[in-house]
C-alpha cells in the first residue's frame, strides 16, 4: 500500500492517537461536562488539555477561545454565517475550497455581497488585488493558507495586515497547513482560524476547531445542552459553550491532543522539512516524464506537500484508477471540491491527479510512484 492522499486525511496516525482513542472509549467513555463523577471529569480534563495544546500550537493566549467542531467545514460555516449579516461584503479568492465558497454563495440569498479575487495560473494570490476588492461595507476577508489543489502557499501575513489596516476581520482556512506550518494567530493578524483535526494535526476524523479572537461578535446557529447554565432557556454566551452544544466527540478530541503532542515532540519544523524534501523530489522527477503537466508554483518555498498533475489529455480519474488497481497507489483525482481553483489553473474539464505527502511517507514510496507514472505515460 502506497498512501499518497494526505491532503484528504493523514494516514496512518501516530500509534499514541489510536491508543488514546481506544482508552477513552473503554476506560472513561462518559459524557464530559454533564456529570460530576470521576469518569465524566476525566473526559472533561482530556478535552481541556487538548484545548490547551491547540491554543499553544497557534499561540492563542486564552484556550477558551478555541471551539471544537466535527470538521473544518463546520468551523468555516460557523465563522462565515455567524459573522456576516445582510448588507455586508466579503472578499475571498478563486483558490478556495467549497467549504468556503458554498457558505458565501448561500449568503447571497440574504443580501451578503461577495468578491472572488482571481489567482494567477499557478494559484498565487496578489495581496494588492485583495486590497482593491475592499469596499465600504467589506466586513470579512477569507482565504486558505495552503491550496488543497496546487499546494500554493498564500501571502497570509500581508493579507492579515491589509485586513487590520482597514478594520476588517480575517478568517484563515488552515485545512492544509495546521500542524505543518507555524501559525501564530496574532502575528498573522488572524481573527478566526478554522482547522481540521484529521489532517496535519494527526487526529481522528470527526474532529476540528475554530479559533475566535477575543471580543469578536460571532453568532451561533446551533443551540442546545452545554452542561452549563442549565437553568436558562437561552444559549450561554460564554466561550466556548456558546458554540459547543450537545455531546462532543470526546474520544476524538482527546486523541487529537495526542496527535498535537506528537507534532510538538517531533518538531513542526522537522515535519515541514521532511515534507518539503519529499515534494521537491517528486516535482523534480515527475517533471522529467514525457507528457506530464504539473500545476502550481513547483517550488517548495511557495508550495506545500501537494502536487497536482495530468498526463496529456488522459482523464484524471482513469489515471487514479490505474494507480490504484495496478500499483496500489492511493491518490485523489477530479475537482477536489475546488471548482474555481480548477478553472484558475485550466483543469475544469479534465480534473487533476493530486499527490499529497505526510509525515510518515518515505522517499522510496515516491520513487515507486514516479516509476508507476513513467509506465502509465508510456502505455496509455
């Protein structure tokens, strides 16, 4: 098995993640925050410890400003729909995932305007174009940190500075960067930060989160039991209870904590260096194969561990099928839930084959993948 689909979900996870999820399920699988007995308190402590780890990873001062969700999509929906109101304007880019674009398009029905800034053909965004798109009623700027299609690293610090200069909130989608790139929310000028638990943070699926800056007014759209202020029929306004209704995925969140601990122990800079080396090797070797078209910057200083390619005019799904069936290589073809990004790079009809690398991939796996692509290029 050659798993090269880490942009979808990282696999495998560190062993300690599996062990802790199993322990949480079998040893203290009670409902956190709903009872005062030992098992419930142990689950609550585990969740809070993960909250502290997340806040440390993103240099957030108050762990209570970290809201746990079930995935990055939920986090983005909370941030976008909870912050924007009729008459507001939001700026985003053509390199965004549908988890950003669909909520924004949905809000058109209630009178929220949007401007989509088009990226260059390699996925890069010019911050000047972001600035030009700002209007008097612009309330929010939303961008990805690293493109899930081309791996393009966005100029988030410059965008954050522009947002701050204009008094506009900045929402960063860290789906492809959390756990791989250092993220200091305050230094980057980020007001809200959405992240998945199951990708670079090495946690289980069904986990994610949203950082909300202190004092930012974001409405919740789910109300229910929080284990706090149970005497009131109104949703608590305290963080993070305001956004965490219902029983949380305690085993998943606690397992996520172990994934973050692994990152901290190994060193985020070491993980990034490892993935950069793999990406540089893969770009260099695949660029030598006749008929292969690479997309994105093709430069690891500008690109994360995501490489999109095509072979001549072959359908991307056909290539992925052959890689799976004949070589045991697992990648993702198609449009990657990012149709505007595909329009930007010119692959809307054909799609693209996406290879994405993680902390547990080895160069030998990529060498095998390169040989497979050589053979496919010759035979198809």
